[in-house]
């Protein structure tokens, strides 16, 4: 980085002096012994869910730390990645003063959250081949720029960005670089967790929604330095991850063999679907994908979207995104779903 990184220079003044709420379950952590809990004003009649969940999700973090080869102090869990992203805004960005940089076409919630938090969103478009324009990004940085958001693999383009481009940003931007790795498990390119300790300004977000197939439980994961995690813990709701979510997440993480089998099946189906899409007359380009979806440029996206909808197939029309005119985004489905999709596509006039 251009100078020694100091996280305290980025934190909002109101957050610096904030004392986090201490819940009953923060003050006493059960060791499994039989206790009479009369501290949290809970309903005493046991039904499996009458007690508050662990506010720090210790069992879940222990398992994640072991699987991802990080320390528990480097993990924060959120009610979906969107809560994690919102916490980052609220901890570091002063409303009506600071700005963040986003890189369209990209995940739309960064812009939504900047609006909710009254933080200017400075947009620097990707290059025509969907890569980072690092020189332009650094030129747009000013003294009020707190965060650069990078979705890699990117949504909706599907590609993982070049390592050297992200390294250049990490090393030359004296603010936070948030790398959203929601789709990292589908990429041949290595993610950034293994070098987390090398970059004090790096925040990585992941999710249980994609490779783990647990979109319904809403669990997002944040990996960062212990200093950053401590700051985020100050402002997170005390019981943001409910007991049912913690239980289902634990079960799924322990079933790693099944998760990996499903990922490999999706990758196999992605290859099959890519080949089939390239043979269609109305498809102009199939973009390379490091994700569980494929972006496709067609002759008339509105027409093809409606035709598919009429055939009971829902895809995403991304034509309103920068650089994505006449594109459709196809999520890779099950073998049976993809077989039906290909048959329908072949019949479109």
C-alpha cells in the first residue's frame, strides 16, 4: 500500500466510541452442564427453540475455521451476505460524506446499500472484455473513498478477475477492498482466503447460498483481520443468526463430500450447457464462466426471454446492465432441467 495501513483511520467516529450491546448469552456461555437459566427472560418450557441462539455462533465458526484454514477471530457471520455488506457500510462510511467504488456490471446490492446508507457510489465500468480497469479505478479514488467492491467471480459476467489486477488495488489503495466470493467454489482460480493475513485492508465475503445449496437459511460469511471483525461485531445485531440457521449450516458443512459432489456435477453440467448454447443460431456469444451460471449474448434478449417464459423456463435478462446488451443469464440447473432447457432452446424460432 502507499502508506502504513491503519484501520482506525477508516472507522466512523461514532463507531469508534460505541460500546456493543452485551446480551445474556454473551455474558454466560454454557459449557454443557445442567444450569437453571434465569438470566435472559426466556420462556422456560423446553421445545428446542425456547432459548436464545449463541450470538457468536461458536460451534459454526470452529467448523468453518477448520475447513477454510483460518482462525475463528477472523470470521463474522451475517444474515445473508447482504447483512455483512451493510455492516461494512455502516462501520466505515460516514453518510453524506464518504464514497465507495463499484465496478459495473456487477452485483446490484452494492449500489442499493450505498443509497440506503447515504454514501456516494462511484462507478468505474469494467473493460469491454469484463476485466478490471485498475488505472481508472485508482484515478477515481479520492480522500473520501473508503471501499472498493469487487465481485469475483463476477455477477452477471461470470468471470473471475485477474489476480495481478486485484493485487495492484490491494497494494495501492489505502482503504478497504471487499472481494465478494459468492461463486468462488465454482472457479478453477484460487480465492483470496489463503493470503488474507498478507493484506490488512482485505475483506472477503462468502455465502452458504450457492455451492452449499442453502439459500433458504440466509447465511453470509465474512473473513477479515481480527481488528476489522471486532469493529463489525460492535454493530451487528446480538442474535443475527437464528438457531435453525446455525443447526442447518452445521449439518451441511459437515457433509462436505456431498457438497463437493454437487459442485462437480454443476461444473459438468455447465460444460454441457455451454456446448449446447454455442450451437444455437440465435446465440452470438457464450461468455466463459467461473460461476454456476452462464452469460449469453443473443440476437434479441427480450424476445428470447419471453419465449422461454412461455415455455415455463425462467432465466434472467441482463440487458439493462452496462456492457450487457442483449444478454441472458442461465443458471446451471440439474441434469434433467438442463436437458429440458436445451430441447426448448432448439425449438425456438
